[in-house]
């Protein structure tokens, strides 16, 4: 059995809604990505998008 992708999901614990979030790390053969999403009820005006942290090009 080959592992194609590993996904690790998390979420904030107890605290104010403005600090609440969900996040996800995805590890594949070619990249490691991290995604951060604030809680839908948070008052933050910041837009968050997935980020690629490391790709196979970083190993060359």
C-alpha cells in the first residue's frame, strides 16, 4: 500500500470567536500545504488563502 496524501485537520479550542479557526496541513509527494480559515462568525477583515510551504523544487 502506497501513501498518496496525508491530511491533518485541526481547530482552535476554547476562546473568543474572533480567535477561533480551523486549519489543515496536506502532505503529498510534491508539496506541503497549509490552509487557515477563521471562524465564519469572526469579525476579522483579513482574507486567508491556502499556502504552499514546500515543493519538490525546494529539494533541487
